[in-house]
C-alpha cells in the first residue's frame, strides 16, 4: 500500500518544454515513476530523437512539436493528447523564456513575447486540459514558476510579473477546481544549471553574486526541481494543493 503512494503507474502526463533543462529532467522523473508522458517542444528534431531513445528504454511516450506562443496551439495539443490517449491525469506547464534588460528598455513586442510564452500559454493550455483533468478525478497541475515571482531578482520585471501571475493562478485554480478532484501547485526555482540560465551562470561576476546570496553556495540541478514536481503529481501529495514550493538552496529564507 505504501509503494502505491509513490508510483505514477497508469498515469498520463503532459509536459511542455520537455526536451531541455528542467523540462527534460521532469519527463525523465515522471517516466521513471511509471507515468506515460506526452512531450511538447518546439525543436522537432530534438523531440523525435528523445522520443526514440525513451521508447528504446521501454517507456511509453508520445509528443508534438509546437510553439506555445502561437495562437490556438493549446487546443491543438489537447486534441493530440485526446487522440493519443483519450485521457490526462497530469499537466506540467514548464515552457518559459526571458529577455534580461532594464525595465525602461523593453519594447511592446518583447513584453508580449515574454508574457505570452510564460503566462498566457500556460493559462490557455490548462484551460483546454480542464475537461480531461476533471474526468481523471485525480488530476494534478504543476506550474514551473520562479523565485522571481516571489522576490526581486535581476532577471527582469516582465519575467517576474509573469511568474508572480502563475503563483496567483495556482492559488485560484486550487480553490476553484478542488471539487473536481484537481490539485494545482507550482515550483519556484532559483538559478538552475540549464541552457536558459547559461548566459548568467557563465559570467563569473554574476555567478559569484548568485552564490553569495545562496545559503547552500551552489547552483541547483534540473533533477532537484524535477523531483519536487514529480512528488506533487504523486498520490503521496494527495492533500497538497495551492502551494508554491521554492527550490532555491535557501535563498528566500535568508534575511540580513
């Protein structure tokens, strides 16, 4: 009985941005926990290569190359999942992007691009997935947010706005969808060793500044975020909802 709490056997999961960084680690952790995973990513060549590798390892996977910042993509993704499985238990909204610059220098186009990719796409996909998640009666939604949505960082104001909005969406949907058996949570990473963070982490001055503000004095790894996401999808987390869990090496806990 205890082992079933820590298993995702027979669960169907959808992960966006699932071929790189945190998203790739989430896919791997969900597969190892027993879930079947539908992967969405923009790079079709990379997606097909990874799908082939997972299948060779005996995992059940499918996928679709799609740009979540484009109109109507959410509906196309859910139609594809419905056609493939006719069911969905887990949705992980991981797709994200950023443009780092001072607030006064952002253009309207840059604002729209960041907000559409980070926020609107997650909202629209979650909205479109609602009927399948409700039918599951054990649905779990996880948003990959950021500590930038909880405190000031140097990542840029628009990025921070988009992540703060995801944290609030988490709380709203937790309450609104609880009666439908859907749990909704978010994880908020600090700097993690991913391609998105590479422009910052390869700058020695910026890296030193990050480490100086991180009690654990190191950069996080994608698997450390993915493990928390996977836990939130498991029956063991069945009474956890509406939470934004920081994966930050102690950053937010450190005052002066």
